[in-house]
């Protein structure tokens, strides 16, 4: 074997130091196959080399956590022997290059992460960030991503119940597609990936291996430049039909007693699944690539080991169970091939055409990747908002009507109606509410799910912004009446080799950790996506949080629509009128300035627990959390969902009516109740030291701001519902 | 009422149909694999929603060629009731058990939402518990529900009162001819419809308008 040229090493995305580390671990020069294997396993995408040292600071334990980070997905106990399994993962780079397939395979990948643990997927969410609406590519990317998610998810028959869609110019060259999957399993039937034991057959099931997606993980670990389009061949192609068969076949096999370990072949394909399984199990693998089912002839060992063809799994069976297992996969018309055996060598040994083509210590691949304590610089605190940052004389009603139709607040109906959100007949809260709720099949329990982050807050103050993301997720789950249990996080950032980006990462991890600890909301799984930069321009820091909560009885679930006229409207939580980084300031005054709203985690907990108690006691008729756009937008959303209006008395605060209407102070909820009940609630709130005030009454066809103007609910609905379809049809000037 | 639900590869509403059937009929349906050659003796055969064989060819075209469909056809000709929902409707048109075809939605987008459905015909095993002209709400969830047939066929369907369900005026999600949502065969024992009655048999899921379809069948077939 020839000595590796420095150029070949560089083309594999490895630095000189990393290559020297490989030489030391191998005690010799790697051959090209081995170099390829190292390059994907040590890529940022697979190894978390820039973030691993920091992620350790996240709280991951709680009595209800059955499996924390480190497996394919995290697992929580939801009582009665049931377990919820979930994770969120990015498919950002491929989705920018080829939106349909990039998004589709993102959905497929996260579903495999969940069903490989023994769960049937029961809900999906997607947190999507696109560039400015008037960027020439945005419409095409929105269209392709939404079609791709729908095309894959709808075929799988797993309801897609919500998520986020936001627009900001910082994503012009790097969109974010973060897909979350939640599955359901029996707590005593969870499968993991540790390939323990010697002499067990290593079995390949699913689709055949093709030449697609080779070096996808490496591609996802580098910045984009002008030529990113040329990377299209690194994007995988999804086949949801095969995935559906694979899901059913795996669950059928899991009902037997045949499996030692199982893992999907995701990023870095056969390489990462075999290296990780062997390393975790303390075993070795001997693989014979001659038995790998391939889509085309003449594939080299290099290509087979690095292919990221989709819909494939690696299963370690108990010896003697091969026949019964094969029968299941043949029934579902899937490939099934014994391609190797577990050994006690600790090495991943790969044979092809009678030759040993790779022989690497498995732990060197999955555990010995370099861990970088990259230098970082924390941003200085944002300057306070100047007192004259807004014009107090502007019409509040007109601003409301404008805000409700901006790209970041307009109805996402255009998106969610392309997703089958009601299949499986357990979706008890459809998209559009604070959190989606799916019933645990055959029970009265429900899982509440929400994804959240406000990247403009994170850009201004990464620590407070990350706290806010966790707090808002917790609040959304609380607002439907569920008890928040755990989160998965999807950390999307720019190039970690830049000190300011690394500073954002470090501060975000600290912010998440602090909020999770305060709210008893541990992190059980997650994913990092770095190098989201094009031509040196980084995205806004976007630590997306996906949370799951448990609703003991779905009949006691709250929704945000007003239920009847004449109800009292109560605001729970303190209003100071914080306009820094608010949508009002950005959209009405054209200023992206100031610090984000501070998050008082003790207040979050106190106010949220109070509101959840009201819902559990069936004392409130409608509940909605206050977030983007502030109080008046919240009330407008409740009115639009109901089809009737309200009279609103804005809280009297020193900052004046505009900040009272549109400030984005945290830890707040709007609830409605009968007047009698409302009086009791206010008295109890006072006793519990929870700020709560009466701010109006439901009814009428308008939102009337008492002492100011009014706006018809029908006009709001029209503005709110029009933006997305009109934009996608190209009917509006995109900046409207 | 004894029933069977056929499971094609990538059927995905098979469980939903079985749950609704069991809830209304009080008896679990038999789940029948597409590769089987014969159905058990039943009063009702359900072809569920989903993406049979991935629907990479025309929707339902591959499923129409599957083993079990030969027996479904035979049983349908013998008068056994057959209900095709969504993908099941597409399979029924592809096998020729129902006339016409289901094309891509007119706006080329998948559509998932509740829609208003007018019950046009109550003289059938499938709809006797509804009132003629009543508007009910069923969800749709499909990308290919745009029913098409030539004018003679459409006239014939209407003349023989075989259009059981129509989308309410202004609420047609797919551009189907004459707002057609569900039709009967000539012998009136085969119904295909795009909307999903099995998803609205529980007040928690946004309504119970679908229950009466299954109750009609229980009443007619027990």
C-alpha cells in the first residue's frame, strides 16, 4: 500500500494532527478504505469532537429517564409499563442542496433511530428555518422541504403533528431541517446497540447498498461555498415504501427473542453502525462485504463501507435464530444477509474478495476521535434598547393586523395541510395549538409534543436565548395541561473553529443546562449540526428544543381557542413590556436591537405549575402561552381559532400601551374562565404569589382594545391565513 | 358482522379501520395479508388507506395485481360488501370494480383536513343511517383524490344514484368531477370513497360522523 499523500488526507477532511493520531492508533499507515472509515467516524457530524466536552454539562438524569444520550434515541417512563422514545436530528446540509430528498431522508433517518430501539413511531415534528422570503431560493426550498417531509412521512403513516417554520436572511445559504420523532414501546422491550457476545451473526437487512450519499457525513461537517450545488451526489435518496416495510419487519422481529442488538445505518452507513455496535458491546466484528446486497455491480469496499444508502439496519442475532428472522424479512420482501460475525478481537475487520481490506480497533473509531476544547469568545452583553426605540403614537390595532400576517407569525396551515396529521387516529390536538397531543393508543394518556427556539434571542444573548428555548417548550407543553418530562436538543450553529461561534455554542449549552435543571426537564437525546455557514456567513445560533410531556387524561386537555362569549380573560405572569428583540420592534420599527427578554426560571415554574393545576381541575376553558408577538398577538390567535373576539384592557405599565400589547415578557399565559371561576382563580393566584390580572372579556366580532381601537376578527383571519398561500403562489411581492 | 381488512405492503390505515370496525361492530376484523390467495368467509371486506407498494406507479395499480385481489373480485361479484377507503378506493378503480380513475389533486398538493361531505344517497348498505342531503365532516388525507370519469359514466353514476358522498360546494379538496367523494358499483355492494370515516368515530378526534357508516354496515349485514 502506498503512503497516503497529504492531499488525500485533506480531501478526507482530516487535519495533519488527526492523521498523526490515526497513525498512532493504528501503529501503521492506514490504507484508503481505512482512511475513509476514519474520516467519516471522526467527522464533526459523527464524533461531536467540538461539542462533546461541553455537552457533558447537560443534565441527563431523572427518575423517569430510562435511557439518556448515547443510544439511537432517549427513553422516558410514561407509566403503566409504557415508554416514550424520542430524538430530534438535523438534515440541514442535504436539504439545502436537494430539498425534497434532503428533507425526506431526514424524516426517514430519525424514524429509524426511534424504531431501532423497539418503538413504533407515533408522531413527527419538524423545526424548519428558511432564508428571507424575498431571497430567490427561499420559495423553492420551502416547497421542496415541505413536499419531501410529506412525501416520506405520509407514506409511513405516522402523523406529522407540528413544528416550526421561520424565516430569516441568516439562513439564506443554510436552511435548517430538524426532524423529531416520538415513538412508543413497552419499557421492558427496549432494544439497544451494544453488540455483546462472541460468535453472533451480524445481519444486514433492508434496502440494497448503492453509491449514494458517499461522504454525506463529511459534507455535513464543512462549510458551504459557491459550489455547494456540486455536492448533490452526496445527498441520499429516500424510499419510504421500503422504510415502512423495514419498520413492520423490525417490529415483528422484535416481538421474538432473536435480537442481541440492533442499529440503523444512518450517517456513515455500515461503517458507523458496525464500529459503534462493536465498541459499545466490547466485541469485534468480522465482516465479509461479498455478502452485502448491492444495487449495482462492481462496488468497491470503500464505496460499500461509506455508502449512506437509506432504509438499512444492522442486527446482531442470537445464533440459531437466523432462519426465523430471515422468514420475517422475506415476508416483507426485504433483503436479509448474514454479512459477518462478532468476535473477541475488539477489531473491525473487513474482508472483500478474499482480502482483508480494513482492520481497525473499533474503539479507535468511535471513542478515540479527538475531542477539541476549541477556543471561544463569549459575546459582550447586548446594549440596552434606547428609550426612544419605538413610536408610542402608532395605532395598536393596525400594528396587530400587520403583525399577524408577517412571515414569522402568519398561519402555517399551508404547510401542515400537506402532512397527514390524523393518521393512526390518535391525534387529539392537531397542528396550530401550543403543543400537539397524541393519545397513547388504547389508553386515556396523551403525549404533548412541542419544538421551540427563538434564534433572534439567541443571536443577541446566546445564554438567555437558550434558556428561553427550553422555557418556551416547557410552557407550550404546560399550556395543554401536560407535565413536561424531557427534551431532545438539536444544536445548529456555524463554524466552531471561529471563536465567536464556539462562544455561542458554549453559552447555549450552559443556558439549556440551567433551564433544564430549574424545570426538571432533562436532555435525553440530541444532535449537533455545525458548519452551517456559506461564504463565511453563519446562521443565527439555533438550539432547537423538542420536548415531550405526559397528559394523564386526554379528556382534560386544554386548547387555545376561546370557547364561549362572556368568559373572563386572565393574564398569568408579570408584564413589564420588554420590546428588545421583539417581533414588534423588528417588523414595525425595523430594528433588530436590544437584549432578549430575560427568563426567570423560578417564575416560569411557579406560573406554569399554577396554570397546569387550573387545567387539571377543569377550571379554565382556553389556555394559550404568550410568546412571539406578545400579549395582543396571543389574544388574537385565541380569537381567530374561535371565530369571535374580545374586549381587552391592556395591563397598565410604566412603559405604556405599546410595550404592554407587544412586549415579549416570558412566563406568561392567557386563560379564560367563567367570571365566577375567574374571581376564585385570581384569589388563589394571589395566595400562591403568582401574578394574575383580569384583562378583559370574550365575545363580539372584534378585538377591541378598550380605550383605543378595534379590529374585526374576520380581517385578522384573512390577513393571518393569506400570507403563506399567496407567498407560495408567488402572488405577493415577497417582502409583503 | 364478520369483516376482514386487507393489508398491502405500506397500507397504513389498516389499524385505524380495524379499531373503528371493532368499536362499532363489537368484533375484531380478520387482518388478511396481500399475499394470501383466499379471504375467510366474511360479510365485509375493507381495503384500507395507505401507500400500497409505495404508490410509485399509479396509486393502487400494483395492489390491484396482488394475489388477494383476485379473491376480493370474486367475492365482490358474489355480492360480499367491499369498502375501499382512500388508497382502497384507488385500488378499486384500478381493479375495475369501480369505474373511473383518481388523478393527482388539481393543485398538485397533498391535502389533509376535515371537509364537509354531503350524503347524496342513503339507499345503500353503507349509508342507510345517514339522512339524505345531510352534511357530515370527514377528514381527507391524500395526494391523488381527483376523481375522473367520462361524462357518460358520470351521468350514469348520478342517474343510478350511485354517488353516495359529494364534497360540499366550495369544499372540494382535489378538484374531483362533480365534487364526487364516494361512489357505488352497479350492484351497490362496493363503495369507494376518498375521505376517512374511520378517523371520526371518536369525539376526541374531532367528531363521530364516521360511526354511522360502520353502523349502517352492521345493520345491513348482520
